[in-house]
């Protein structure tokens, strides 16, 4: 080893040595050698051209600069001096901020490097530590700005003066203020950790307010306090008729019948409203209504989407599961667990297996040859939806890079995705208990034994046709997928099994199309054998209930790798909340990884800060048109702050304490004075001036019915609504609740489409409310509306009584109230004028009533609820 001595400082000398070292990540040599004519620097990394600089000159400059800064020798870990900190703050930090933070700062860390704190510089990125304090020439950062290795910044080399500043800073030990808190791994700062959504739930005591008896429960005290602070007063309670219509639509999605409206109006008991709420919560119509909100979130449909939009014959079982779960008030934590991991957590429960239909709600292109790409889309879609639905966080942005605004890292996205890495989807899976499965297996074994000779003969006839169909179907895939299919199942890796299974669905499809291809003697022989096989039908057990569901490929999952970086990740949660690996306990059956069970358990821990908050906010949103946190599926910084954070936390704590009961949550909200407010307010002008968006809830909100409520109400007032309790999806023309229609993604129901129903491709946290000419034209001219008006008219005219009685009945059916005297007089005038204008005298009476009912169906009072 050789070296040179530089001028001494305070009696101590500095020595520059020449020796060989190796790059930390590649092991390639970085060689410092004596060069003819002086000391030089020779650098070679990843086949780059050897470069030379005057090492002695730069070393001398660094040494002299250190003296000027009052640094002396590189520090040994002591406190930086005031002069060093001043130099850093005035010259170094601004330079780093201007040229480095964009790509290597809090929002983005290319190549895994972050340079806005000394700890992250020392930790470095993919190529190793960025700096070696006191040794500028050993620091990759200095190499990069000198354009000797990596060339940073890529947009243009720094000036010589700027390079010298950074070199001097590293040479004096890279001083950094010791009081400045370091960001956590992945660029999560202390400020990020303070964001409201990530804080533990806090159950504050409801405030004491002087509201003159307005409050009916704790919710109102939180609301009144904010109103008082804003200089506002609450609106009076809505009328009985308005309140009945509001709560009927909120809980059942349907208007009250005239008898129901009359019963409530005439009930003068002090708890009449409370008993009405209980009656509606107990109605099966409650689950039919509230399941729609959940089905929107999980993008449920009865078809695959894409161009083929293939029908899913068993998807409806998941829809019926959701309806039943709401009606039974299934605890929300159990509801979440069953959908994410019912097969792992509750393997002997058919309903829990049915619930895993959640994992199958995404779009799927069954005839795609790009099986790898299709599987990526499926896993990404499931990860996106899970983040939206259960966490209330838009994780999609973190798929390609760390989130720009929220502390959500790219590795968090793929750690979450890794929970689903062992998944395998099933178009049909028996939803039965272990005893039921064993019993059927025993009976099936007897049938198989008795019919073996016939089935073998059938297989022999079909074999050449199957072989050809298989060859054609498999030949359509890329070579690597063909190799996976050809590989014995027991030898496939987990990902190979998943991709081969996905591809083999197209082979199965060809098998299903064999019969038309079998002709001549073979067809005759096959038909005879099938008749013979039918003789054993009495021995064959009845099929078990089949569901569209998902389970695991086996006890091992495929590896999850962050694209481009090539970094493998294990299942884990949000780094900000829990940066360790997930604690996964594989089930004793040995048939599953246990990954999804771990995720479901973590999500439903009472101390999880997101799950209860998110669901409580969703319920509030559907009762008040907006959540306490405005964006129900984005609790990040772009979603904004909640209007009443203490109330949201109080409700979330009560939700958990009440056993995650959604019906109890509804009761608290619906029985509050806040919910019962009128939309009319004597001080409306002042309220609009101070709080135009009604964020403080100083009055009730007028809202348009959503698409399903409009369609279902048309059938209800026409007297045509047919009760359906579930089962396969109905045709779009069926006069049943819209939730039971067959939802084909590419074949839309015109009325629902016009009134802003979602596309059920991505999670929908709420409905848009638009006003378009198409809506008006559909309500005025469509055959659907005209047919409902005609049925409505026939229903009214079939009742006993004269025109005045029929007008009153029409108003009761459509609006839940009787007409005023002026409305009744105007209605009679309209009926007489329409009858006089009709060319056919015999049809004039009915036609005038049809026109009148058509007017009511187009009224704002019918289409809106206060």
C-alpha cells in the first residue's frame, strides 16, 4: 500500500492511500493505483470506460475545504459544530433539495435511495450506502455527481462549485442536525404517522352542550357542538310523512304503501318512530336494500366482463349470501373474515365458503391466451379492491411506485398482494360440511363401482375426440404455458399450477363442445352407452349445492416479486401500521397456506384503526349523502380530513363494542335528532353562507333516488312488484327488486344505466348523481315508463270511489301523502281536459288517468326524498 501525505492540520497529517476495494453489490473491483506523473484514480464498474481524474488535486481540495469549514479530521461520531451545521443548511441542503429530492426524496425513492436525511444516505439504496462520512472518494454519491459511475443528476452535471460543496460536506463527515427526526423505512415520516386515519381509535366522551333539549342521543351532542362553533342552529324535525318516506327508502329502498304511511301517521304513541325503525330493520327488504351498497363495493356482477362477457351461472349465490348476512345482522368482523378467508377460517361452514365469492367478483377473460397477463390482472384487481373496501385506501397508486401523497409504499402493495398468491378460483365448488362431503363420497363410490365398465366404454369412444380437442386448445398457448400443462401436476410449482389450471379451462370448454363433433357409428355407440349408464342413476347421489368460490392451490404459494426491482416480498401489512412480516399459521389440514386467514384476522382486530372507521363512515354516508370523511374509500390525504373526527371515532368504538352490529349502528344514527331534521330551515340563507355543503349537518339533505330505487318504485306504485327472495338472476324486464336482476356488465338495463348505476368493474363507494336529457326522455317517452303509468292507473281505478277518492289514492301511493285542496282541484281539471281531448270516447277515462299517473311518476316529489 502506498500513499501521500497532505499538509498537516493541528499537528496531525492526512494520508491518501492507494489500494483495491470491491463494490458492495457487484463485487467488481474498484482500483486506485499510482499513475505515471502523479497519483491518479482508475475506476471500473459494470464495463464502463475507465476514467481518470487527478486524485491528489481533489483530495487536497477536500482537505483544504475541510480546514476552511473548521472541520479538521473526519469526525468520529461527535456532535457537528455550529459552523458545520451552518455550512450544511446554507449550501448543502438547498443543493440536495433542488437536484435530488424529486427522484430520491419523501415522495419517490428511485433505486431505493432517499437522500433527505443522513440515516437514509448511510443506508443507501440498491447499490449500497450513498456516502462514507469523511471519505468523499469512497462515496457513491460523489462518484455519481462527478459522472464517474452513475451520472446524477441525469438531466445535466452539476457545476464544479456544486460538486466541490458536496465533496467538502462528505469529507468533513457529512454533518447533519442531530435534532432532526429520521424518516422511517420506505420514506414514512413522523408527520405521515400523525395522519388521522392511522391513529388508534379514541372514544371521546360526548361533549356537554346547551342545546335546549334538542339532542336525542350522543350523536346529536357531537353535531350540536360543531354547529355552535360555526354559529349555526339545527333545523326542526321533519314532518311525519317526510320522515316515514325517508326512513323507508333508506332502510328498504322502497316507498311506504298507503297503509304503512297511514299507520305511522295515525300512531300517536311517543315511541312510534322507534318502533317503525325496528320494524324496517327486521324486514327482509332491509337486506335487499343494503346488500346493494356492498355489492357495489365489491363490483359484483353475473358476467365476466370484457368482450365475451360470459355468464356466471353460480355468481348469484354470493349475492344471496350478502343479502342474508345483512338481514341476519351477521357481525361485520365475521362478514369480513368469511369473504376473505372463509375456506381457511371456517372450513366446515358452507356459508363461509360461499362468501369467498368475493374473491371471484373481478372481471375475467376466459378465452385469453395471455394467461400470465390475465393472472396478473386478477391479482392486482383483487389487491386494489381489498384496499378500497376494507382499508379505505387507494393502494392502486402504490403498484408502480410509492404513493405520491400517502405513506403507502410499493412494497406494501405487493405485501398485500402476497396474501392472495396461493389463490385458485373455482367456477364450481361444493358448499357442504365435512359430513355431507364424506356421505356423498361414499354413495358416489358405489355408483362408480357399479357403472365402471360403462363409463370406461364411454371414455374409450370419446378419447380420440378429447385428445384432438386438447391438442388444438393447448396449441393456442405460448410454449411456456404448454410446457406447464404437459408437466405432471405433482411436479408443478405453485405458479405453474395456477397458470396451468387457468389455461386448462379452455381445454375443458372444448370438451364441453365435443358432442356435435362426434358423428357416425361413434355417435350411435355413445348414445347407446349413455342410455345404459342412465340405468345406474338411482345409485348416483344427488349433487351437492355448488358455489362460485375460491380456495388455495395448496400449502405453498407462488412467489410475489416487485416488478422491475426483482425483489421478492412476503405477506405483510401496511408498513406504517405493522412493518414486520405477517404471522401466518397454516391450517392443520395442510391444504392451504393460511395467508388470507392472517389478513382477515389482522383486519378485524378491534385495535385496527381503519376497518371499523371505514365501515361506520360508509353507513353514515348512505344515510346523509356524504360521510363524516368525505371520500369513503380514500382515508388518505387526498380524501381530506373528517368533518367530525371525534364522532367518527366514537361511533367506530361503539360499533366494535356492540359486537360489530350494523343494525345497532343504524339505530344510533336513525334515532338521532340529526337524522330527523327537516330539509327546510328558517335560517337557510345564513346556513348556506356559512356552510354551503352542509358539512356540519344543520339541516336534512334532499337527495335523488338512486337507479334501483327509481326502478323498484315504478313497479311498486304500479302494483306490479313481484316478491323474489333470491336465486339465479332475473331477466332485465322482470318486475322484481333490481338487486335480483341478472347483472351483465356489457348488457346494461337502460333505466339503471341512465340513472348512474355503476359499471361493476371497479369498486364503487357511492353513486354519481347526474342530470341529463336522456333521463328526462326516458321518464317521458320510454315504453317502460308508459307501461308503469298504465298499470298505476289501472290500480287506482280498480279501487272503489269517485274521482276525488282516486286522486287522493294516487297521491298516497306516489308520495305517501294526500293532496292539498289546490292539488286535488288541479288534478281533476287535468283529468277532465285530457278526457275531452281524447279521440276515443270509450278510452278517454282510462287514458286520462294514465296521463295523470304519468305526470306523478315524473314529479320531483316522486324521484327525490327529503
